[in-house]
């Protein structure tokens, strides 16, 4: 799914994703996400939560990941998704 690839590759901003999220097929998006890696699932779950969109994703690892994979390794930790919030959403 292009939007998930865009998030993964950093071509879609977090703000753009949240703006688009209400128009996406969430079940289909979840299906694609579950075929990707743990950081992608954690980031997507966090962003769907921020957009207040119901989903069935849950954290699959206790490892900490950065929200912005290219950003610094510092920021507040979201304990639900084990994400270091190193970017503004």
C-alpha cells in the first residue's frame, strides 16, 4: 500500500498521514503492516491512535523504536507503543 511505503520511506509526513487516515481502508492497511517489520507496526499503531482511528494493531516487541527513524534517539517514550517520540506529530 503506497501510503505505508510513504511512511516507511519518509516520503509522507506524520501530519499528512493523520490527515489522510480517515479516508484509508484501515483493515487493508493493517494487513499490509503486519507483513512489515515491528517498527513499522509500532509507528502505524501510534499514528492511528493519534488520529483517533480504531484499529486492531498492538505492539509486537518490547524493543524501543524511534518514531522518526532518521531522527535523533532522544525524546519522550510512548510506553504503549515503545516509541521514542523524536518528531512532532
